[in-house]
């Protein structure tokens, strides 16, 4: 007795389904044959194209009609983003004269690294730019930096951002880049709330740790904090200011690839006490200076051994 379903095969499988499966395999076979014959593959998606465009712009010394820079360390050179942002952490580790800021026409700024910057707004050491596009535009158009003869387009800025957001450093290797046993001790110390803030930025009795400001996966709370003597003169270069003229300070930086980024702080004073030099201390001595400073700044009272453990932890990031 018949079933009355003429579209079904004798084994109960729809004929249309069999045809569809055959078509799928035919398309796959055709694609495989095209690849084997070196035919042009499908165009990359828009984001991949944007990243590739951004990488080209990042390395170009002509894309924006760059003129010779007037920055002291690069004076007379026609430069690209990559001139100052190169190496494994995309920084030349040098202190450049840039400007203007909230309170000065010219300031010294250490070339920031470009690691894991996605979702870390605001940008710049003093957090002056709400978007990465604004931060990049400033570098392109500044006489002291790339000295472009034209404004970058929105597409170009978006492309540069797309590329920068892909940047990262290789992970630190235990036993090679850092001592894992000391780093484990240092991580505990980094998280320990054993300090306070006598400057009054945090309530006097509030316990603080390194992780109070260096929080989350990227070790930053994305907020400005006051940096006190000897790292930065609060009169000459206080960093960000609010609308009432009160000092806000400098944004907590992302702690990634620190073994590649000495000297430290916005003006390189952690590891380059003479400033504006091309010769800096290696990362461990520079980090030790930085840890010692913060030990005093927040009354952590780290022992010498604890300071060394913290340095190894920072080297592991």
C-alpha cells in the first residue's frame, strides 16, 4: 500500500534533501579546486581590510604629507607612527617634547606602549583624549611629532585604531623573562592592602594596594591619580586638571610588557633620572626604582626582598 508521499525515496529520505546535500558537496569541491589552482580567494571582511589599511598607514612616512618634524629628538626627520612606536611593545622608550596640555604649551612625555589598548579610554598619559582616534590625530598633526600637511580622514583614523587594537607583546616566559617563584610572591604583595595615602587623594584610613589603581586584566582603573615628587613636578606638570583647576594627575597605565618599556612614568623618571636621554636603565633596576617610590608614596614599607619579588611579578606581565 502506497504512502501517498511521492517526494520521499524508498528509504524514507526526502529527495529534495538529497539534492541539497549534493549541492553543498559540489560547492565545497569547487572551492577546494579554486584554492588548489591558486585562484583569487574571496575578499577579506571589512574589519580585516581596515586593519591592513591601518598597518600601512602606521608605517608610512608619506601618507599624511608629513613634513620634517620639529620635535627635539626627531628634528628634521620625516616620521611615521612607527618611528616612535616600534619594537616588541611599540615604544622607542624615549622621552619626547610634546604639547600642549591643560597647563603648559610643552611637556616631556615618554613614548607610551601600544599594548592592549582596546577599551582603555581615555587616552594619553594625562587622559586628555576621550577616543583613540583623537589621540592618534594629535600625533599626526602636531608640529613636534608627525607634522602632517593635511588632516587625516575619519576612515584613516578608524583604520589606525583597528590596527593598534590588534597589538600585543609576547607573553613572558617563566624562568627566562622572570623568576616564577618570586613572581608568585610578588603577585600576593601586589594585591595586599597594606598601605594608605597620606596625600589625601584616598581617604587617610582607607587601605590601599598596588591593585587599588592597577586593577582588572590590564591592571588599570582608567582613572587619573596624582603623582608626587620626585616623579613629576606638581607645579610645572601636574597632568590632567578638572574644570575647577584642581589637579587630577596622570591616568593609571596598562601594565603589559613592562620588561620592554623602561623607563617608566609619564616622563620616564623611573629609570631615566636625567631625562631626555637615549640611554636608560634596564627594566629591573628601573622597576626597582618605581616600586621603591610607590612604597614610600603609599606607605607600603616593602622590604628589599619584597621589592625584588614585586619586580619579578611586574616582569611577568
